[in-house]
């Protein structure tokens, strides 16, 4: 029973992520001075200013810890190099509440903690499974009959012992489970690292260059109250220019 419990515990933690808050997708509502178009079924909205262009892409990328996300691309039209990062993006709710983007370093740290936790659980589960793969077998039996003089008799008992064939079978099962668990952890790490590579991190954008990627935020409970008619505002600061978008929010699929 103990081995079964920990095997189930490890499998649950490896196969599924921890329960996360609802993920949302932003859908910009372009103003008269903005350009909205579609590409491969994805909505893109451009805000054009004198010194920069910002494109907001309405797509929900999945990241470790499952925050809400959207993509931003910045085209530097000025003559100067501009420093840009997720701290230059802000969401404002109708009540004035401001929501900052999650730091890429924080998301990196969450992935590392998640992998470390999974590895610890796997080590514990594998050790307990190996300990139980000892080939011990046991059972019970009952017997009854009649003697030559017609007297009825019955009885019961238990037995236990070592079964080498069973031990080998159990050890093979443990090894297969270890391999599956290790493969699942490695896949989780690889997928997470690949996804994090697309996050916007503070960088310099030279004159005439474009930079972009994913920004992430933790949606507050107030998002649930916005409904289909409620909107948020997204401000993107590029140098001294602030690009503003108005957007609806829907649950990400």
C-alpha cells in the first residue's frame, strides 16, 4: 500500500501541473489610428507613432506556472538606441488597478523549483518502490475434508516466502517506472526551457531594429467580473513614447 501511494503521488505530480489560476487572452479593440489585421487566424494590432511602432499579438502561449500571456513586437524608428523590457508594459483595469508583467527571472525560478520538486518526489517514490521489490509473497489457505470414520474437519492458515521470479519481475517493473519518470521530468524541463526562450527580457533595440516576444502576467480575480463588454488598457512604453491599446479579455483555450 505504501509503495502504491507514493507511485500514484509521483505519477500525479509528473504527469500534470499543479492547479493554476485561469489563463486569459487579450483581444485588442483597434482605435481609428491603429491597424488591426489577421494572419493565420491570429489577431495583430499595430499602434504607429513617430518614433516607434508596437505590434500586439493576441495569442496565448503556454509557459511554466501557466500565467496569462500575449506577444509584443517593437520597431524602433528613432535615431537612438532604446532599452526595452517587460517592465515597460502595464495593464490597467477599469477601476484603475495597475498590473505589471511577471519578471522572466521569476518564471525561470518557478521552473527550476518545479523540476527540483518533481525530482525529489521521483527519488523518494523510486526508493520506496525498489525497497518493496523484494520478491516476498504471502497468502492464506483453507482446507476441509472428512476422516474415514465420517468426521468432518476444516482449518485455515497463512504462508509467506521468497519468490525469485517475482523479485525479478518486480525489479524490472521498478526500473521501467524509473525510466518513465526520468523521461517525463526531462521532457518537462526541455519544453519549459524552450518556452522561456521566447520571453521578452530587457534588451537594447538599435535604430531601425525590431525586437519582440512574450510577456506574461498573473490575472487578478477582477478579470472574471469584466464579462464580454468589459475592457482593459495596455500601455507599452518605448523610450519616451507610450503606446496604448484597449482590449477585451477572454479565457484562453
